[in-house]
C-alpha cells in the first residue's frame, strides 16, 4: 500500500513538473530559443535534445546569426514540430 502511494506521489510530482514546464513555455516571449531553452520545452537534458531531437532531419533548422554563434531556434517552429510529432503518434 505504501509503495502504491509513493508511486502515485511520484507520478503526481512528475505531472506537476511537466505542467509547470508547459506553462513556462507558453508564456515565453523570447524571440529565439537556445538549446537549453528547447531542452526545457521538451522536458529533457540539453545532451538529449542535441543528440536525439535537434539532429532529426525534420526538426527546424537553427538560425545562425554568425559563424561563431550558438544555434538558436524560432520558438513557433519548435512548437509546430512538437505538435506535428504529437499528432503522428
């Protein structure tokens, strides 16, 4: 019984954390997102975002402001990608 309650507590905590991340993402008015911000949107690590999400051929191309700048993405493009992937499943 206690493990079921602990599992439920963990599940509820995870749900709350994901909802917080989604609320933050929807309220983010930044013009461009870096890898860290994109990773937060997808609720994953930066490494996972770079190696498993950003490298996919259908993920939006980053905006390069100059040759030495880090990759930046347009938030609307990232959100559209997530919606497309969600509707495929």
